[in-house]
C-alpha cells in the first residue's frame, strides 16, 4: 500500500480525481445559477460546488509541493 | 537536574507508542472514522429535517470545518496521543481536561458499538440471516464477535490495523466519487432541489433535530490527533491530511444531501404504506430505508446504480467496520494520554511489552462498548426489557439512546476544545504553529504579541448551539449525557483525593520542558529549536531585557 501511495502513478491518479471534483464543482455552480440564481435555497449547492473546486485545487497544490520537494 | 536526568532515563526505559503512521495512514485513520458517519446519518437527517436536510448538513458542516481547523492547528502544534482532552488540559487545566476527555471517551465507546451494529445491518442486505428484526440473537452475537475481534486486532499493533484502514478508505473514496460523478452529471436536477426545499421545509423543532443529527455525520476528525503521537513528522503531515479530509467529508455530506433532495430517480420510487406516491427524500428517510439510505440512493443513480446496489452494502459494511475500529483505537489512546497526566489511574498507561500498544485501555474500553451493546440490544432480545425500556425511556430504543449520547459527547468536547484553543493562543504563543486557523486579530498580551482566533469564536458559537439543539430535541440525551459527565466527575474527584492530587485545581506542569520533549520525540527538531528561541525571546520581553 505504501509503495502505491508513494508512486508517481498514484500522484497522477489524485490529479485526475482532483480534476473530476473541479469539473463537478463547476457543473453544480453553473446549473444552480441557471435554475435558482441568487435564491437563498441555492446556497447549499453553491457551497458544495466551491468545496469541490477547493478540494481539486488542493490536490494540484499538494502535487506541486511534492514535486518541488522531490 | 538529577531529577530530570533520572526522569529522562525512566522515560527511555518505558515502552512507548511506535511512530508508524504515514501521511496516507493519518488520512485514512480520520477518514475511516468520519467517512462512515454519512452511511448512518443521511437517512436519520432526511427523516428529521426533510426538505432542509442539505441546510442541516451545511450548518453542521460549517461548524465541522471550524472544528477541523481547530484540531489541525492544535494537533500539529502539540503532537501527542490524547487529542482534544490534552489540548483542554493544557489550555484550561486538569478538571476541564478530564471533562473533555471523558466526553470523548463516551463518544468513542459508542462509536465502537453503533458502527459495528450498523455494519451488520448493511451486511444483512446481502445475508438475510443477519437481519436484526428477524434474527436478533444472531445479530447480537455477530456484533459481539466483531467488537472482540477489533479489540484483538488493536492489541497486536497499530501497523496491522492501519494497513487495514488504508486499503478500505481508498476503495470507499473511489466508490463515493464515482457515485457523485454519475449522480451530478446524469440525474441531478436543481429545479427539483429548489422545489423540494420550498415545499417540504420542516418546523423549527425538526430543523434543530436535523442539525443535531447532522453533526453525527462529522464526528471523528479527532482520530488524526489521537494518532499524532504515532505519526511520522506530525507537524508537517497533519495539516496536509486534515485539510484534505475536511474538504472530502464536507463534499460527501453536502453531495448526498443535495442529491437526495434533487435527484431524478433512475428507477421508480415505490408508493408508501398507504399506496400514495412519495418523494425520494421521504422514501430514503422512512424507517425501512433510513439505516441504509446511502445504498438506496446509490441504487437510483443512472448507469452506475445497478452496480452500486450490489457492492455499496459490502463497502458500507467494511467502512462502518473500520469506523468501529477507529473507536477502539481512539478510546484506548485517549485513556492512555489521560492516564499519563493523572486524570485516570496509571493502569491505563500500561503498554504491552511486545506489541507496544496500550493493551489495558483497549480491553477496558472495548468492555465498556460491549456493555453498551447489551444495553442497546436488550429490548429486542427480551419482551420484558422491551416493556421496561418503553416505560423508562418513553419508547426510545437502545440505539436511539446511543445516537443521542453520541451527539452530546461530541458537542461537549468540541466546545471545550475551542475555548482551549483561544486560551493556548494567549498563554502559549511560543509554541510554533505550522498551521494556524485563518482570520486572527493580533494584539499584545502580557507584553508578548499574540493572535486572537476569530474562527474559533464562530466555531464555539456553532457547536454550542448544536449542543443546545441536542439537549432541546433529544429526550433521553439531555438526561443521560449530563449524567455521564457527572458520574465521571465524581469518580475523578475521588481518584484525585485518594492520590493526594489537587482535586479542583491543576497539578504543576512544566509545559515548556514537555513541549520541547514532545517536538523532539516527534522528530520536529527545527520546530524544537524555534520553540526554545521563542521562549527565550518571550522571557526577555517580559523581563524588559534588551535583545542580545
């Protein structure tokens, strides 16, 4: 398990899932904006979209930090 | 000086916990504890908060983000086993440290039972002979065996159980990501979500009930800080793993609740008991499905749902099993740490000479968990106890009772942790904090520059309101929760009096030497040097000496 987690392939797989989360986040925000605009009931959807984008962004940040460390 | 030398020698001779938890191990310890909560919490929250379930998860989730940031800062600054109770002990003194630790111990022992129980419930979807309603004795026996097995696994060593967590956490994250991907891309309809929120908005009482249940879905992040003493380079590793974990768990909880309210089901929803059509959120939150809401929701996802319906019960069961395992790990580590600071008898700090794990603590708290299992299972095992429980507990069953206490314990200990964080920012500005909660107000306190954490105040207000909601909406929790604290406090006072230790006050702690030793033991030598330099600089500032 540790060998897998430390491998370059694993790091790239995390980038792929990070990208999926960013894509999903963008889709949720755009669709919520299209349907509900600035209604208060859309707030949980917007927060979800932002959190997804942040998670994806954090994975890219971690990847860059690890590459610099190596 | 000879005293410190002999103490150092004694410390070297004493077996200690092994540092074998890697970054991924640290993440998976936390994930295995928090990640499974949504499997239990989703259906319960939908049943209580109806069309506002996503708002309940959002409120509890934002509080959880504050809790997570607080734990991240504290665990990176003070990487010792014990987590919340150690931070409260250090920030607020012995008696408050005990209360916080005792509340967390309640949570962890309940965690062991509740998740082992739910694990068998999920499995029973594939193996009907394990069904609780049809075969209560079989169900009880298997849950009992699971708890005993986990106790053994933890006694033989953290490395084995950590590897177990790591593999399952990885599989579950991949699975949940796939469910969200297919759900949001192919079946999520924002207009259905908005309509459900507007047409099925709950009463304020039900919303409070929903929020207090939603916090159950976020309990367990402290596992990362429990494992801090066994984590390699904790000050660097813990912030990375915690932030990832906070975001992952928040996303899963918000995603499932939004999907439950705004999903266009791939398969038709069966009518209710009266033959009427029902909405998806209602179907997921009813008594038949609320125990396995994630599985039912996953089965309604387009394309992927047919596959998910087959494996989600297995994956859910495995994740719930490792969450139960985290309860064993967490309770034993807290007791170990509390014993070191003389909040609990020295028996709990005994480390197994061969496996170097706190074997006594593991066995004792698993025994507590088994007692709770008996309490939860009795009404289903015997009609006499069913009647007795109905009379004494106003019809609430054992598992509901455990759920109430779970929320109570978490809200109590988190409230103290926020206050401790503020106190430590003021009283221990010298300890290097590789990670700090954002949004701070700098000012001078006793001649030294400190930073007041705004987010900690917001987090405290949030978690304290959840504690109030729990007390207002859970009939048994508001009696049993404080009773647990009071009984523990009485035992603590008796123990401290017998040992000749300060009963209401605190022992004298040499926090400075301890902190330097903690950082040295953690392998954080640069931080140790920084800490020593900060202490010297603070002393100079306070005494008015000029800088060299």
